C-alpha cells in the first residue's frame, strides 16, 4: 500500500497574488476618486481668457490665477458659486481716484462713473461757490469720469489690470461781504485775489470805480469789500461820442479828464458847473465866427451903334465890355461845422461894369449873281433854314374862308414864300437857289427868325428842310423898312 503525500502551496506565491489584487483595487479606487478638471473663462473688460482648473468654486479659480482683488472690485458670479464647464467669470476692477480737499488728500478705489458719485462715496457735500476740478479743469458734479486708462503690469498675466490714477479736486469757497455803492451782498469765491473774485461773480467794474481792498489783494474769509461806483456820462464833442465813467463831480472836471478844452465862442450843454448824474449827456459845440467876402458878377450891357460906312450885316466891336463886381461882406457863425447864421454887414461896387459897344453896318451894296434862271441883282444875302408847304399842308381847315389865302390876301401857289417880317419885309422879292424867285407874301406861327417856308401848289409840293442862302432882290426898301439887326435864330450849323 502506497502513501500519497499532499503538500500546500508555497507561501511566497500566495503572498504575491494577494499583493497584486491589493494594487489593482487601489488603482481602481484612485481612478474613481481622482479630481476632474474643467475649462472656464475669465473676462476682464472686453478681453476673455480660458482657464483649465480642477477647482470647484469661483474663488478657487481666482486663487489659481493669483488675483488679489480689492473689496471695491466687482466679481460676477460670486466667489462661492460652483463652477460649470464653459461658464464666464467677469471681473471689473475698481479705478484709483485721488480726492483733494484743501490740504487733505484721500486715495479711493471706486466703481463711480461721475464726479458726483465719487463725492457721495466720500461723504462730501458742496457748499455755495465750491468748485470741482477734474484733470486740472473745472467741471460740474454731473460730469462723467473719463474712461479708465488701464495698463498690464505682467505680460504673462494679462487678466491683471491696473488703472492710472485720476485726480478730483474740491476747492472750498469763502464768503466776501461786498458793499456795492450802498447795496450789500455776499460773494462766495475760490479766487485768490479780490479782482478775480468779483470777475467770477459777474460783478462789473468800470473805469473810475474804486475798490477797497485793491483788486490785487489776496482773498480771505469774511473779507469786507467796498465798491465806490463812478458816474456814467456821455460826451458828444468834435464829431465823436464818448461813453465814459468818472469820479468827477461837475461837467467841467469830466471834460478836463477827457482832454476836451473850450475856446472862443464854444458852448457846453449843460453848463460847466452842473453836477454830474448817471446817464448825463454833455454836448460840446465848437463855435467859430469869421468874416466872409463874397463877389457877385455884374454883367455888362451891350449897345449897338449904327455905322453908315460899314456894309449891312457886318459888325465891329468898338469897345470891349467888362463885367462889374459887387462885393458883400458877411459875418458867418459855424457850429460843429454847420453854418448857423450869416449876417450882411456891408456891400459896395468894387468894380464898375464897362459897356460893350458894337457898330453895325447900314451901307447897302448891290451885287449881281449868275443863276440857272439868269442873272439877279440883290442887296442882301441871309443864311436861312428853308422848309416847304402848300395850301393843304398849311394846317388850315378847308372849310375856313381863309383856306389857301396868304397873309397879303394872295391865293397860295408856287412862288409864294412865308417869312418873319422882322427879317424880310412882306412884299420883298427873294431868290432861293434850287427853288427860284419868290414873293414874301405870307407868315407862319413857327416861321420866326432865320426861317423861310417855300410855297408850292398841292400837286407839285417838294419837301425842304435845309440851310440855304436867301438873296433879297433889288431894289432895297426904304431905310426905315430895313431891320439892320436881324435875330440870330436859329443858328446855322
């Protein structure tokens, strides 16, 4: 009979198997318990940055980014909020503002958008006349702050921002008690001098006004300021209007201040001793008097003297004429360049006129002229303007009994001429080149002076309008029938 020996496994092998199982279990449990990582976004202003984190809450992401935020910085959502994949954490940094009030300086970090919000956060109230300055310029409390000027101190951490400091200054005003020519009021001011304070308060100052203390004196709280007003006046003198103000008391003094002096007959309205008052108008009238001599020309006369040695229609000046002069003396007054009076003081004949003497000829000389109609003998030749007419063109109604009848009662026909009897006596025979002989038997209302109207029948009328030589045929009429001085009208060209 055989005996079977049963042996147990080796202890080393069992221990290894046990260790392997333990390690596997540990790895499995570690995998189950290992932290999960998620991606979130951090947004600063308009910039958005992705962040991979194993944190559970917003505060752990901020700590991971090493963001040391101030209480005034805004974070959305809050630090205790649980993270969700893809969520956005928004950060809005507070901006630094230096607030200056007098000598006190305070640094604030704020989300304010206007000057007023900063003042409210600082618990500052503005009094009357207080000024607020932003970036070195005066502003109102409602003025918005400029956009922040951000800088990034660490290029590796672009989410870290730092804004440049903005300065807001509050200038406290002090009261000035003003006595303005008896009127009392208070001016609150931040100005450094009296003149600046009055100017900023809109208090007008004029030439001649007196201010005590002086305009350049430094301002102090509760200072008493006295204004003694000058008097506004208007001066009209020498073509100018001067609007000025003065401390003078009377008209004479303000004229002296302006360098306006009087002389001679000058007048001032109102009088020089008049006391000044607001708006007084002063007129200075410059008055001059002088003697003016005026010459009046006295025309000379012309006389005609007959001369039987001179041929008719010739003239000769015996004595040249010269006009006389009548002289007057006036006293003239002028005010501001305008003549106001002219008084005649004297008048006399300074030069007597000399009469012009002209001799005219009365000697009759007959001459012979060859014409297409044969030779003619004439005793006078006159240059005349010739026109023409007939019975129907004479301007007489055919129903009239004198229609077609001339002045001498002769029926109208060719060969009858109308003349001015003062030049050619009626009944005189004449010769007109181009017309022939004519008999002066008619007159006309417009046939005056050196005019002659040549007569025609209605059927052979020829129109005339030209200057011609008219020959008066011999024999001449008696001397008493001759006009030796015929009128010179119309004048021949």
